[in-house]
C-alpha cells in the first residue's frame, strides 16, 4: 500500500473540485477511497492521476473526473437510496457509489473482475454493495426497481431492460454510441422517459453475455 495514499487521494479530490465537481459527499468519497488498490502494481504510480487506466480483460478503470461527475449527476437528480451499477470492473466506481448512496447493486459480466472487486470492497469494509455475475444489458430484474442506474460501458442504444427497472422518478445515466459516444441521462415519469444529452465521453463497449 502506498504510504502517502491519503495525501494523494485528497490531492485528487482537490483537483476534481477545481475541475468543477461540487458535491461535497462525492469529493469526500474520492478523498477517502485508496484508488491504488484497484490498479495493478505496474500502474500504481499513476493511481492518483486524473486518467483512465487498463485493468486487464480489455477493460479500464475510469478517469476519476468521470467517476465523480457521474456520481454527482445522480445525486443532483435526487437519487439517494438504491442504485444499480452496470459494469463493476475494478470496483472503484462501486466503492465511490457505496460511500454516497444507501444501497448499491452491481453487475459484472467478467467473473474474474467481479471476484477481484468483491475482495477489494471487503478490504475497505464496504458492505452495502451486493454483486452479481451476469449480462449487464439485462440489469437485475429481481432487485428492481432502482432509484438510479449507472452504466459504466457504452451501449449502442439505451438498454430497454434497464429503463424498465427504473423506479417512477428514477434516473438512468449511461454512455450511448459507438465511435461517437455521448453521456445520456434518462428520467422516468410513469411510462414516459425523458432523455437529456450531458456531454461527449469515451468508454469501452457494453458487451452482451457473460464470461466465467
């Protein structure tokens, strides 16, 4: 473990505040969570840079600004309690969600990544997260409805199964598109879904199916 990670994580939080992240709970979570434990040893020296990094299996740990901003956007939309994350990956975004929402459900299609992420969250004593190995396109029907759904890989279109799992008034945040991706926010009002384009983004693709 990096001896000075507390200082490094606080510096990262301060940087994100200068970049425009305002939610104090999100910034506190960034300062509290040791990002280096979610990263392979060879890249640990880059753990507190504001950059995405590879984590194996063709996946990445997202840029901290994107992690913080997506979390903040859900909170700005009024989400506080029950959140579904599609794409556990390294578990870093999951950890930030666990610090800022009451209950987190997270789905990961790659079994080895899911196992590693679960171990890291236990190491951090974050026990308000429930994980599932499965196809993110299908969400987690048995645990629906969700107040918020956050998708951490880019789908070619908004997954309809995820929209159906939103609570009334719930919010879905997802990168949509292939070569030209945009972060989309969808708000459910009864049977109506209102879509807002937030910003251009760049994520790995949301691949259907699961891998043992």
